[in-house]
């Protein structure tokens, strides 16, 4: 059974939902930002929130947390790593994913359900999805406008590193090319602004978010 | 050594804060103000000014989206009015 580790930074706020989402498909435990130890987990989730108070830039301080050194090494060895919202910002700041997240075009905090299209299934975290599949997952952020310089964007598109896009009419924040999630070249590291961990129970309207966690659980332990 | 680091969004990176301020100005009677860009300033004392560019690249600025300028204010200079916050 896949063991997921969910990192808790000072200021994280979605780590418990992430933990519970992981527990639906495997085992999960919290990892502490100050520990340079991943406790032998099979996959790492960097959750949403406001790590280190979002001081300086979102994710800029968290990338230097002791645990991140181990996450970077884990990812370099092919370990699956998922960054959600603030976690996505952390992975971009750490240089583990291309691009950056900028304040929303409208400068407002947004909290709404959005429709996403799966663009790429060669990623560890979308391997259980169908290409073009539509997912309904909420966003809640102020700094979620995906940006990369034009040459990097072209490279992302050419290499198929855009994993998720907002469906037409659903781009909430002005993200370039409607990009909602990207992956590393090797496909084991992914970041996204929407919150799959908040879409795992019928109570909240959609269970589409579960697919991301299932993808890694299936990879690690093929049926 | 007192240094100031000015950080601003790179040209080509849309700055919605700057745009919002720009749009607010005419309603206050300030006409003809254009291309408002909002960044931030970091003041610091350092014993090793040569390390500042590296420090900026690695932490103070994100070179993908921001430009920075380092201004060395000088030895013996003081931050702002020299007072502690709240003093």
C-alpha cells in the first residue's frame, strides 16, 4: 500500500484534507517542515496554505525548509511529489517546476468550483485519467496566475508538460494559456493551483480530485 | 554597510496592482500618469556587499518575474530615521 507523506509548514492549512484524501487510497502521515526526514514514504504532498505567512513571495521561504532538501533529492530519484496551491508555489520557487505564480489578474481572493481538462496523462499524478477528461475541482487563492516567459511556455507546450488547463470560460485568475497545472520533464513532480484534496467526498459535490491520488497509488502498487 | 534593494516586476509581466493604482489616479484629478509599476524595497545592513547579487537571485527576488537593483547607501548610514520601530 502506498505511503503518502504530507508536509506541514507553519502556516499550512490544507494538510489535514490532503492527509485524509491520501488515506482514501493508501496510508498517510504528516511530515514536519523542520525535519530533514521523509520517514521512508513513497510519495510526498506539499499542501496548500500560507507557509511562513507568505512573506516575501508565496513559497519563497518554505523552499529553504530542511525537509525541502530531502524532497528535492526524493524527486530527483523519481519519487512522486505533488504541490497543491501554496505547495505549487513552493515547488516553483524551489526550481522543481517551471514558471511562477503571480497575483490573480483581478487582485481578488477567489474561491469557486472550476472545470479542468486533463492535457497530459504521462504524469504520475494523472496516470489514472483519460486524455481530455474533465475534472470538477475547487480553487481558492489570491496568487494563482500561472506565468512563464514566452520561450519557456513554448517549451512547456512542445514537451507536453502542461498537465491541466482550465476549461474554456473557467480560467479564474488570468493564467497564461489557461494553465492550471504543470509537471516536471520526468513526470513525477506535478503542481496545480486547484485543490484535488477538497474534491474527494460526495458531500462536497465532486470526487474528481481523488483521481490524482489514485493515480500514484496505482502506480506504486499495480493491481 | 547599509544597502537598499529595489525589486519590481519585469517588463512584460502584467502588474495588476500598478494598473489598479493607475486607474484610480484620474478620479483624484491626477492626469497623465502612466505605466505605474509596484514593487518592494528591502533595506538591510551587511558586512559583505559582494554577496548581495547572489542573495537577491536566491531569495529576495525571483529572477523569472522580477528585476532588482542594489543601492549601496554607505558605511555609517542608518535605516530610515534611525529609530527602532515604535520608538
